[in-house]
C-alpha cells in the first residue's frame, strides 16, 4: 500500500456487500503462495497473524472479529495449540463457510473452533465474552465509521480484564470525506481519530506496529530521521538483497508513524 498508489473514493461496483458493510476479504496468502504469488499485503497478513499466535498463552480464549475465511486458524493451530477456544465472528455466511472448511482438519483433531454469524456492531454472543485475546485484523475499514466505533466498544466490553486486542487497519490521514487507499473499503481512519475512539472505549494502546510502508524514499528518510544514517544504509543494502514483499513489512514495523497500515496493540484500562 504505497502512498503513491492511486486512491478512490467509493467501493467498486461488484464489491460484496451486506447492508452497509463490505465483506471483501483480506488477501489469502496461502492460496497466493500455492499459485506462486507473493505480495506485500499477503506477507503482512501472515506476519500479523503469526505475531498474535506466538503471544497466545495456554488457556486463552480467542475471538476473531470479522474472521472471514479463517486465515488466522492455521497459524493458531501451529503456534498456539494450547488455547482454550477460538470463536470466529462474521456477518457473511459465505465467509463462515470458508472458515469452516479451513478449520475442518483441526476440528477433527479436537482444536476448539466455533464460528458464529454476528453483526459485530450489534451485541456479541455469550461465547465471545471474557476473551483474553481479540483479533481484529484488516476488517475495521470494511465498516462505516459509526458501526466500526460500535464494534470497538463491543470488543472492549468482551475483553477480559488482562486481555489484549490486536487491531490492524489502514491509516489514512485527514478528515472525512477523503480518498481511500482501496476501493473495497468503506471507511479508513486517521490515526489520532482512531486512538481517540479506542480511549473512549476504555482501551489503552500499548504498542503500534507498522505493517505496510509508504514509498521507498519516505522509508529511507524516515529511517534516517528516526535511527540515523546507518539505518538508511542498512535499508538500502537490504533493498538489493531482500525481496520487496518481505522487506516492506520489515521496514514498516520500524516506522509506524509513516506506515500505510498499522497494528494497534490495546489493553483494557483498570
């Protein structure tokens, strides 16, 4: 998601919609790799789900908001087989069907998966209450602003006192209406605006992790400003040796204030 990418102001004709929501899903990096395609957005999606899975503790109850086709499931099964439960929430029956198909082999081995039809801006099912981990990745931008804010309030209410919300979304500066990074999105948030809503929900942002960088000159300048000339030289060398799809995610992690997409790690305030 380079800052140089053309932007549009509305969902494209044919974008899957349910009510005011776009149910277009994030890149399926498993399918892309199977066909020999590696994209920065796919690497980003893999990296953020792996980041979450590696931090799940034994006995954690995990809720996946707008779970789509269940892309988090394989990594959770591999890196967090000790969780107590996984509850996927989605408003799209087609998405839940894909998630059920993906979950099939691990359900057969006893991995605790539940998939529930849910409008995440409305009341959540009892199965989602008290979650130690809530995953909300690459989905907030598919809801209108008011419904997105309502879904964050639901997440804060469902979160256990010591729980963690992992929220990722594109960051597009400025007031609405504004040009969107992608036409399949409904609303893209300004960082300060989103932090304010999270605070209103009783959530504290403990970490911001960049996921997709701006264009290369901006990365070079940002690294030099934040970390010195050696960091800019390190990045220049890596551009010669590391495929861009991987380097983009690595570089973005060091520059969340410049990133086109950011993960906010949030905890409930006492």
